[in-house]
């Protein structure tokens, strides 16, 4: 075979990507009610063969004002995202190998696998990038629903009471497939990860607004609220290697299960109750004062000390409006000063300090702490 250069052997590994987007919206309404229905889809083919992304979303919302003055509104959205990708990283991945290919190798013109499905490559210690993109996969499907519902009522012209519920929940199912012969896992490997997250919020809102309060030009807005928040997560993952049957990518096909880091189940639950208020004063649109404060009670903090308060205050003055400046040089000026305190709770299950096993290293060598005693001599877990 004559020696020659193939200047496009890396360029030809990639292809032209494409994005197709479609959407349909239907909306209608009158003075007292309205609704909207929206459906959309995005289909994307990546620049790497066998890589694609597909997202479909459906939204339904509406609002209605009843004859008794009650106002009801809500929106719900469902989104499904399905993606198929290629595992990345350095070394044995397709992207790691494509950067090391010699110019004299005809990558698109040579076969990448034999009749038994094994990689064919000029290097016997590496996989053909074409073999990797056609056999290794990283799949994901995300199903998400989020929305809100609100009911409100005007008790008086200056006083409104509302209650709002919002929710956001999704599941993310991921699967990594490394067939037998893969550079990263020569005996084959399957990683399956199912992740669930749910967040719920409930807010009671009392809003009052008065103009010309106590004196002409002084306007006031007062907001009082109560918030209930719950966040729940659950993750179950499994990592198996040493596959028995080629081409059968089910976790039951694995012989070795990776414990601690690769296989397990984790869940968290946290709740928070908050009380907040905000007062805004405005005098003739040139002098402003704003005071706010919030107290939160969290389930992630010790029972005896699970409430924290964080206030804020700000004042601002617009001299150009107060003194009615009429200048071509200075049209607007504002002076503002503020002070605030911030606060947040902790992540779940961190009330006690404990020691856990930790590892340090890379994919060549690593060490695990704590050290293990063997015959009176401490040895590292390699």
C-alpha cells in the first residue's frame, strides 16, 4: 500500500448538523377569561453521527374572573427531552482518539469493525473512532412537568388576598453503554442512573396599596406573605461490568457490580416555612423608602435553632425630580443607599460531622483513606 496523506481524515469524521423547530399556538379570550394552548418540537442532529436531540413541549394555561370577583389562573407545561450521545473524555473515547490519528490513515475509507464486531484500527491498543461512535452510547430521557395555580380576591379596592401553588417535578433516566472491547472498559460496562426531583411551593400573599397616605403625594405598598416549600430528590444508580453476552445491554448481563460509588440509592427531603413582608413608600416619585424582612424555619437545621431572620432597607432620592432640574447637561440623577442581611439553610443531613471513606488519584493509580491495618502495619487501599 503506497504511503500517502489524507488531509481530510479528521474533517470527514464530522458531518453537517441540523436543527428543525416547529410550534403551534392557539389562544383566545375575552374581557373575563382567556386560554392558551402551545405545542412545540425541536429536532437536532449533531455533528457526530448517531448523536441527536429531540425535545417536545406542551403548555396549557388560562385565566378567568368570576362574577363574584374571584380570579383564577393557572398554567401547566410538560417537556420531554430525549438525547443520544457519544461518551466523551480523554484517552479511549472517540474524541480522545480522533486527536491522535496520523494524517496517513484513511479513517472514513477503512473498515472499522470485523465480522465479530471487534474494532479494526492501525493501533492494536486503541479503538477506531468510527467503532466508538457506532457502538458506545450515552442516552438520556428527561420528563418534566411544571406549573402554577393561583386564586385571588379583591377584598377592597386597596386590598388583595391571593394564594399561589407552584410545582416542578422531573425524572432523568440516563444509560451509558460500553460494549465488550471498549477502551475504557475492555470487558464491557453498563451504567444506569435514574434521578427524580420534585419541588412544591405554596404562597399566601396579602397586598395593600394606598395613595396619598397621611399626606398628599405619599404612596404606600405593603406585602405580607407566607411560604411553604418542599424539595425531594431520589437517585438510584447501578454500575456493572464484565458483560457475559455481547450486544445484550441489560444490567443483568453484568458480573461485577461497583459498590459505594457506582451502585446505590440516595434520597433527600427538606421543608421550609417562611414569613416575609415588604413596605415600599414613595413621596412624589423622588423620595423612596423600602423595608423588607423574612424569617425562615428549616428542617435541615437543629430543632433548637432552626429559624433565621434576614432584613433589608434602602432609601433613594432623585434630586433632578425634587428640584425640577431643567438642564441639557444633567437630565437625571439618583442617590441610593441600602443595607441587607442574607441567610440560607444547610443542605439536608449535615447536622453531625462524620468521617467517610475518601479517595484521591486518577485512572492510573489512586489511594483510599482511611488507611487499612494489616498485621500491625497500615497500608493504603490501592
